C-alpha cells in the first residue's frame, strides 16, 4: 500500500474521533490519499471488522459553485448523499436528506439554509448508525475566503456531536498559515494534535508506483530499470509520473541488446521534457527563498545548521539524519539537477553562457539568445550539460536526433546544425568564443 504510514496516522485520528490536517505541496498525492481513505480495502486494513462503523465522505472543494457558506454546505451534503447511495442506504433516510438538501439549496427564507444544513448533519451523524468523517480536499481557497462564522459553526457542530463527527482537511499550506482570525483559530484548534505533512515518497512506495505504472501499460521492466527510474525521479509523485511516462516512450520497442544505451538516452530526455521541467518549476515556486538557499547549498556540499534544514525535513522534502532508510523520502537526480541548474544560473551572473533549462531559454553574457529550434535547443542543452568538455559526434546524434538516426545523420548534417546554433550564440560566428570545434574529436561549449 502506498503511503502506509501517513494513512495509518490519519486512521488513528479517525479511531479517536479527532480531526486531522494533511498538508503538502502541489502534486504530492494529497487527493489520491484522501480518496484512498474512502475505499473498502483501506478501511479493512486499518479499521478491520469495524470499517463500516464510519462513513467516509470525500469532498472536492473545487466543485463549489461559488465561495460562500451555502455553497460549502451544498457540496458537503451532495457528497454525503452520493456516498450513502453507493453503500445502498435505506430509501427513507435518503428521502429525508434529499428534502433537507433542497432546503439548503433553495431555502424558503435565508435563515432556513444553515438550519437545514445543521438538521442534515444531525441526521447523518445520529440516524445512520455510523460516525461521519468529512474529507475536505482542495481546502486552501474556501478556508482562506469564507466568512469566519462558517468555521466557527463547524467547530460548534464538532463540539456538539463529539464522537459522531470528525474532519480531515487537505491543504498546500498549514491551516494556521492560511488565516489567523479568531473564528478560524477556534476551528484550527481541532487539528492541533494531528498534523501530517505529505512530501516525497519513500523508496518502497516509489518502487511500487513504478511497478504499477509499468504493469498498467503492459511493459516489462527489469529490476535495474525500476531502480534507474526511481533514482532519477525520486519520490515526488508528479515528477515520478513525468519520468515514468518519458521512460516509457524511450524504452518502447527498444531491443534488450541496447537497453543500457536507452537509459542514457532517457536521462537526457528527462532534462528535455517540458512537463518535467514545469513540475520542477512548480515545486520550486512553492518554496521560500531561504529554502532555495538551503537546497542549493546542500547540492554544493555545504552543511548548514540543523535549524535551516528543519522546514524542509518537516515538509518531507529531505530526510532527517537519524531516519531509517525504509521511511526516508527519496530525493531524485532530476530534482537535484534542477537545483544545481538554479545555483549555476545565480552564480553565473551576466557573464558567459547560461541555459535556463526549465524556461527553455539561452543567454550569452546576459544577452537573451533568439529562440532556438528543437534540434538547436537539444544540442545547446547537451553541450551545456558538459560545459568545457568535448562532446563527440556519436553523442550528438544519439542525444539530439536519437539512436535510430545513427545511420542517417552524417558529419555534414551535424556541422550544419552546429553552424546554425553558432550563428545565434556568437557575436562573431567567424571567430567563435563559445562554441568551439575540436578537430577530429567533436565540439565544446566554453562557459
């Protein structure tokens, strides 16, 4: 099971009838985990024979038609009714709740809407024979924008129903960072004992995702290929998905005799892939400047004070020093390479060659180079990845055109591509300073 420890943490809160807060950056798998809590298999694993004592209701707050208390009440009740219908609840119960739902949506008077919602919650918690677990996904925006009274009422409802009701929220920021007014603070107090950060997957979970992806796509990958994919992607679910899809494209139809070479081609393809670059950029954008500095220092081999590491450890983006290998989050080479590129871009300043890999742009002495064609960009990226080193023609063909073109791309075609790139890079292409030809050996990009 993926995210066993995190699921166990949340289920322990449910058993104790306490609320829990799940926090994690985008694309770390919060929605998947929240939906998994509703499945019979998860209830069986963690609640055993008592799984049917709770009614788990997944609520996607993105489905709210507007940001209002009435809209939140509507989506809660609609989700509860759908969950009850899936488990074949008695028709009399459904009819009663349908009537209350209509009064929430189209009340005869404004005051009737919140009263009908309260009545419906009483029916759900006391009339079904089950404790109610409301799973609020994508909760950042409604929690930040709705009137504080909305959450004060939810707090009062929990205080009244006690063991019959609990809430689990999924947000990108801790609830206390979203808002801190008095009404919201009283609601946040419900979650104080059960706050769970969701970060990178551990090794076992990442491998399981890779195996499941391969199986669902009819692929048979060897152990070393699974190891390679996980080492490259790490445990960020969004990055892992992107790397798996890219590797699938590269490895498809590759004969066993050339599988090792396919790994090298795939590694370059990860850097070239726009979706993977976007995923890295999105993750980077959610971190603070201090966290950027800590990550870049780490990749440069600088060991900072423990206090600077704690926020990233809390977010499960880097492991703790004393953490067991089986539980520590996996940091992949794609993410490390991204961090190194960010550090290189900052250190480079306005001088020399700089490729913003993630934005797909090239700079020479601070000058933005005109847009490159796809082949020109791939060549620039290859040379930049081996800055100040010779790149031979074999590497250029396999990583710019692809291995299937080995017999089709001759020296003249390579030289034409180099000339086109040089014309865009160099102030004077006749006397190149940056893209140098090393006769008989290949080409070199001078940093």
